C-alpha cells in the first residue's frame, strides 16, 4: 500500500485496488449483489463496514447534534455532511464539468454520466 501499487484489477472496468477483499466488494457494483443484510429491516449493502454504519441508525442514541437545527446523528461524518446544508458548501467537484455535491457518493454516481458505466442491471430484463 505504501508503494502505490494496485495489483487487483477489475476485469469489467478500470478499477484497481490493493486488496482482494476490496476487489470483491467492488465487483458487487457490476453484479448488483448486496451480500450483507440487516436483521432489523430490509436494508442490504456490499460491505461489512457499510452494514456496521447502518446498524447505528437503529440505535436510539445519537450523540452528534447540529448546533443550528434539531438534526442529530450516530456518526460525526454524517453530521459533517449535514452541516453543508447550512453553509451551502459543495466540496466534491467534478473535474470534467461544473457539477458539485455535498456527498462523495453523489459525485461518484455523477461521474458515471461521463463514463457511461451502468453498474446496476435488472435481473428480469436487459435494462441497465
């Protein structure tokens, strides 16, 4: 990881990473598979770390509170992202157009409009 080498490469796109587990999680973006299922609701996701974060949404304790409104969160990162709604700041900027977002996930999704990648395919028909 310190060398910058990314030996694990996706056979379906240009994604490359440092570990086989990251590649396995990435492949779910192509297959639509969400192997981690919440036992408390219908939520499903691709990684254990996302599931751990999701489980916190079921907790009644939300220690991270906004000082400007009644918003409360289980994680400091969610509170940080929420604060952008008050400041209007959109720190995640597209390098190819003027799009900007408060969320890195939204920017990642937006980037697919430039690449044409459609990772989610219907299992019943050919729609992507």
